[in-house]
């Protein structure tokens, strides 16, 4: 079973790089058939997994204009208890500290306040529509079939997953995020030309 060490923060200087990168990550001892998996999928989708509208995107890119691109991701293995949660953003090196702070605040807000019924309903509709669209793509469908065969599953797995997502409540999503995403254990890496930033260069 994965044992996540205490959280750490590291800043890496990358001279002469125009953009800086922020990444926060966490490993979880969880498989994709865990009872909390559907709720974590939705929590991530609301936080930053939805490319069209998400809390991280709305706050960091749209409202504050701090990042060229920001998102979160969550995935879990089928055969091993190994899942990963990440938040990534690209920005001007001058803005990386503000990006990190805003990302932290949005993760804390989700953990503290959960999600609303309306927000979850929109997320469910968006995520389930994405799955339908993905199945119309031959390459994506072939990949799904390959994974199902490798894991000795049928499409019943996806049907059951969609039903579980459809039946989720805001309380289930909030509780799963609080229980599994320990913000004190996040490993946070920032990389960019910070020496130039400190020196006041452009």
C-alpha cells in the first residue's frame, strides 16, 4: 500500500525559460473500483478537470489572469492501489507565488465548503457528455477496449460508473475529497527563471 510522506515544497530555477510551471501532486492508495472513486472523479472535474469551466480555471485564469493554462487531474489504476491527484499551471515567473496561493485556496475551499447541488448537476452533465463524445472517436474507443480486455472487464464497468456518478450527492463528493486529498501531504514543485524575477528583470 502506498504511504504518502509529509508534504514538501521545492523551487527549481530554470534560467532563460519564459514560463514558470507550478505542479502539486499526491499519491493515494486507491483503485478505480473503490466506492469513493466516482466522487473523487467529480470533485476533480469541478476543481480543474473540466476544460471549459472549473474552479481553478475561473479563479486563476479568468478572474485573476495569472495563468496561461491551469487544470487538475485524477486517475486510479485498475489492478493496483495507486491513484494520483495533480494540479498544474503555467504562468509568468513573476506570478507563480500568486498562482500557488490561489490554487491552495481553491483546494481548501473545496475541502471546507464542498460543492453545491447546482454545481454538481452541471459537472455530472458535462462529464457524462464528455464520455459519450469520447466513445465516438475511434482511437479513444480502441483504447478503452484495450484497457477493458487487459483488466478482464466489459463495458458494464463504464455503465456502472456512469450510474454511480449520476446518483452522487454533494455530501458524498465533499466527504470523498476531504477524506482522501490531504492538502498537508501535497508535494509542490515550482520551476522557472526566478533569479531574473528576483533581480527585477522582464
